[in-house]
């Protein structure tokens, strides 16, 4: 599997960055190529995106989630992928958001795109757009403060909005 690791510092507290990230249905507003994310339940998401010029759809499940710390996921249908996002305070009300993505390029177009670094550049640009999105809004569009451990929802609170 190929792996991409990128991080960015955002000028909002960890709680604000984390709570916005839990609003998965807002991802198309700052993630290029993502057409729609539908939250099916507290730990399952359906993604529709353009990948290497083709429309793709897959489901992912959150395998681990701790408020203000991290979210980890893996695909359960479609192209194999998994990853995590972590949130860390860096002082003065700022947060470091670190994204780690693992994926398996499936066809020639995806393999060429991977070799040329297209996805890596897209992830960097998506993080820049997330930074602009959350800093412009100043507050999350919603929040989910639940936990997922070992793939099991432990507790849930807050609102899931888009």
C-alpha cells in the first residue's frame, strides 16, 4: 500500500478543528474531487468521489475515535484505503492536524498518478482548504463527541450536522 503523511497548523483550538473534522458531510466543501459523503450511522460513511478521472463510490468505517485526539478509518467496500487524522495543540490556541492516508492504486491511471505525486499534492491542497474553511468560519458547523474503540461505538454526544 502507498502511504501519504501531511500536516498543517490551523489557527483554531484543537476542539474546534476536531469538531469540524467530525462533520464528514461538509468534506466536499474543502476536499477536491469529493462529491458527497453521507454519514450512515455513528461509524459508517458512504463516499462518492472522482478518482483518477473516474467516479468511485465506497464505504468506510471509523475504527477508532477519541474526541480532540484522533480518528482512524478503513474502507469496507471499494478501493482499499485506510488512515487517520490526529489533532495536537501547538500553543496560542492553534492546532496541528496530521493526516495519514494509505491506499492501493488499482489501475494504470491510478498507478501513474501515484508515481507523479498527484494524490500527495491533492492531500496538501485539501488540508490548505480545510485550514481556510475552519479559520474563516471560526467555529465548527457541528460536533460529534462520541468515541469509537476497536470498531465499537462507546458513547456519543453532540450533533451531527453539515
